[in-house]
């Protein structure tokens, strides 16, 4: 069994940080999702390491979240080999100071979720300058755009061509609506940027209720495999958001079906090889 490196592991510690975005999600609201919970779910399923992905803590708690995960990562038994910390490239001051602080705590990359803010944010010169500064530090930037925003993502990628960019959740296709277009063409355009990598994560959450299956997502996964190729795909659990589908063990089961459909070398790249290269772990 090929070992998986989870590049999208969220953790929720309500005693450390607040997460207002979970309030309207019954599967997540008011609950903790700890590293011990994660290990109980993945025990024996071949996850050999993880990268913590910032969990959209409320702005005043971003540093507290980062410090908590740095503490967890200091214990090798937790298997956290780095973190993708939250950042705010739109800020006028303090961006560089935060990047230095977070990098010292173990951040190998950063993310700013862009589907919860005005579309114009990623077009701002200051925002793009700050993301380019991550590339100057050999740090990654995870992009979280909705399918309708992929043209914006392409403009952003063109403007930040010195930075390794990771497109989260396969560009958030409308799987429940069965819409493959224009997502397919937009993803092909994104794949044309050699510095952009696609993250195979989150997509079961976009299925209609009761339809979170391998068969449902296969057309979307097949297209990502075709246009990006295994050497530009990383895998992520998106736990605990994956619980809005059928949960993490089910997603890993589906992932194994996907990996079984490609060669061993290709499966290894998707499972862990590309992640090691892109995130420098």
C-alpha cells in the first residue's frame, strides 16, 4: 500500500481559536477535531504524514492556531511535517513580519481563502506583490477559488509566476449540479501554468446528498489527471470538512480506487511524491 501524505489536514481546537464559519455546518459546529481524532480515523489506512492546513480561524486567533499546531508538530508521533498557515496578503503592513514569524514556527506555505472575499481582492497589486514575495522565500501559496472564479485564478497565476501555487479542491467544481463546463476548459487553462499544482481534495463534499461516490466524481478526477498529470497533483483529506460527505475513511477508500487506476509510479506521485517536491518536505 502506497503511503499517503495528507496536504490538507484541518484541526479544530475551540479552546484555542474560534471558527465562525463552522456555525452553520451541523457536522462541524461546536465540535473539536483534534490530532488524536485524526489518528483514530486514519489508523491502518496508510496515511504516513500530514501537512496542517489553516482552518480559517477568526482573524484575532490566526497566530494562536499557528502556535498550537507548531506545538503539536514538535512531537514527531503526531506526524505533522509542516503547516500551511493563514495569511492576509491584502494588508498594507505587517505581512512580511507575519510570514517570518510563521515560517519560524514551521510554515512551509500559506493560504488566503478567496471565495469568501470580494473577487477584486486577488487582482490588487499589493496582494499579488505579497504573494510573489512568498515565491522569493521559496514558500507556496494555496489558492482556494470557486469554479466561477477560475478565470480570476488564471489571471492571478499569470501575475505570480515565480511562486508555486496550489489550486485547492480541484477548482471546486459543481458536482452536485453535474456541471463539467466551463470548469473543464478553465482547468485546462490553469494546467497551462507550469507553476500551478492541483490538489485532489474536498470534492466529495460537492456531491449531492447520498451521491458522494467514486462513480460520481470520476469524470472530474479523470479530467484533472488528464490536464495536470500525476506529477502536478497532490492529495489532501480536507478533514473534517470531508465529514459533510461520508467521512475520511470513505475518502481514503475512494482515493485508493483512483490510485489503482494509474501506474505505480503515477500513484506514488499523487500519494506523496509531488507533495514532497512542492512543499519541500
